[in-house]
């Protein structure tokens, strides 16, 4: 998947890129043709972003100890 993202600026850049990709997917969805699988995938993307935020936050806490 790529090299680990360790420094704070890289983490923010990573999250911004992922969020922009999510927004692109959201913009591309046709509400008239969207099914439950599409909604589930959007929720999964949000869950992944949330998980990454927690991971980055935990790394920051570990480094400050």
C-alpha cells in the first residue's frame, strides 16, 4: 500500500488526499442509481478514514511519551 506515513505533515496530506478521493466518489454517484452496496462502500471509506485518524493520533501520543 506504500510506505508508512509518520510525520504530521504527511499524515495531514494523506488524510486530505483520501478525503478528496471520497468526495470525488460521492460527486460521481447518481442518486437515482445508487444501491445499498454503494452506500455501504461509502460508509466503509468513512470508517477507514476514521481509523486512520485514530492510528495517527495514537502514533503521536506514543511519540510524545
